[in-house]
C-alpha cells in the first residue's frame, strides 16, 4: 500500500466511524485516538533510545 492509498483508507475509516457516532462520542473518539497515537509515538521513541544506548555500550 502506498502513502496515497493509506491516507485514503484512513479517511474512509474516519468517515465510517464519524457517521456512526454522536458529536459527543466523536469528540471522545478523537481524543482517544490522539492519545493512542501519541502513546505509540512515545513508545517508539523510547525503544529507539534504548536500542541506541544498548548499541553504544
């Protein structure tokens, strides 16, 4: 899957999810998915730092 297909798929998924939720539910879902993405990014950064430290010793 190329980047255009990936973003189109994510957009389609967002539209499907949004069509099933109330405004309040959509606000909560957006916050949850933002937190999930931020947490995944934090985990990846921590892994990279740990790997860098383990490789430099």
